[in-house]
């Protein structure tokens, strides 16, 4: 019997130490898209009166505010949030495709100048492929989302575990 009481007391004691962890969630309502920010992390936001990002270190979180080192910011005054350096496929593939397009063009020019021994005449196939690779890489680079504007479906809220 004392063994069961001891195990019960241990479970209750451990559950109290695990509760009370609060973190900030940026989520798109109606979907599973969400980004989490914990206390001690840095977050970059654009506030109502600003046109530039302000970097804040989260000291604590209120019900509807971020408590930073020198300021308290209400969720309603946040216009946009910059996402941390998450490496998505689009952010990795974009520069790689642009580099491949430039290298293809340079290698073709070097091949014609060195191997053929003559000047360089651009071939239409290589030029088209190079331009397509650079264009696709540029689209991939700019398509990756690095900031989220707080419009319609996006919201900030605190979650306590």
C-alpha cells in the first residue's frame, strides 16, 4: 500500500513541475500551420507605427502580450512576424538552381573556347537551359516565405502546458 502511495505522490509531484510552461504560437486558423516561440528566444516583429523589423527577446508572455527586455508589446500591435532561419526546400533549391544555370553557361563557354579552340558562340539549347535554371531558381528563392503578415487568418496566442 505504501508503495502505491509513493508512486502516486511521485506522479503528482512530477506533473506540477511540468505544468506552467508558456509559449507563443503564431498559427494560421483552420490549418495545421504553426510556429512556436519560447521564452528566452528572439522574435522579429513589425509594429503598427514602424516599417522595419524590431528584434525582441521574449522574457515572459502575458495573455495577450509579449513582455520583452524593455517593453511590453500587445499582440494587436504586431503587423508582421519574421520567421526564423528555417531551411525549406524552396530556400535551398533556389540558389542551387541559379548556380547550376550560371555554371552550365560558363562550362559551355569554356568548352567551346578550350576544346574547339575558337571563340565563343552561344548555342540556343544551352542558353535556353541556363536562363530557365536561373529563372526557376529566382522564383524558388522569392517564393519561400520569410515573413508573415498578420492578416485575416494568422493570429498570435499564448499556450500553456
